[in-house]
């Protein structure tokens, strides 16, 4: 799973795939509807491979959390109720038991699950890298 070309853009819902870039802008494609649009660095662009989740120990990469959800769901979409904060906290405690309960908010959990579902729907999550590591 390569998250280096998957972007989150502040103020825009969903995830975007990086198509091209130059010194002043990025051309991205929405994973939701396939529309392409320009995005500028001051729009608040973050690649998913640079996002971490706070834990009580060291921060954990978003990729690790997504793989944990993928395993729990056996590669299917996550059906947790996103409007139920208690259900989200309980679910998150299953996939990342030592998450920092003071710094990881329900809104963060909701976003992770929404992103996971988008990535699974597009076939962008797999556990092949983990299997390769186990074979070494």
C-alpha cells in the first residue's frame, strides 16, 4: 500500500490521488468522483504517509492503523456507526489499543474510518507488504 500519492486537502471532503505537480500547484483526482482539480500548497495538503496517530508510547503511522482495520474487517469496508462516539472509541480501542485517549478525538477516528472505506473501495489497501516482511 503506497500512501505517498494519496492526499487529504483541508476544506475538501474525501481523499485525492496526486496526478502531477509543479512548484506552484498539484493536480489531484478525487477518489470519490474522479474529478480533477488544481490544489495549492497553502490549501493545506497532507500525504497520508505523513500522518500519524498519537499513542501512549510512540506515534503510529496511519498506514499501520489502516492495516489493522483491514485485518479486523478481513479486507471489507468498516461498518461501525460513525455518528456514535462510544462505538467509534470502542472500535478504535480494538484496532489501536494504546491510542492516546486525550489527543485522538472522535472526529479523528471518524476520518480514519472514512478514509479506510474510500481506500478499500478503490482497492488501494492490501497487506502484501506485511506478508513480504513476514517471509524475510
